[in-house]
C-alpha cells in the first residue's frame, strides 16, 4: 500500500464519520422539534382541562355556599319560633 492509498483511506474514514455526525445531529433536532410540538399540544390540552376543573370548583363552591346559606336561614327561622 502506498502513501496515496493511505491518505485516501484516512480521508474516507474522516468523511464517513463527519457524515454520520451531521446525520445524527439532524435526526436529533428533528426529534426535539417533534417533542416540542407534542409538549405544546399537551400544554394546550392541559390548560383546557385545568380551566374546566377550575370552573367546576367555582360552581361547586357556589352551590355549597347556597346550601349553607339555606341551612343558616332555616336555623334562624326555627330560633324565631
């Protein structure tokens, strides 16, 4: 094997490794973009669910306050008799 062939082998090995590194980085960026999109979709869905839960809690609290108010009115009405 002469000197020219060894340089060709070294250059081809270097180019192959550089190509793999570039390809892996591109795949990694693609995966990150996909996961970011997924996270954004989950965040939007979670926000909708949290808003629904918050609305339901407020509604329940309102009904509970109404029940307590009616209970207190009934107690006061009984005391007056």
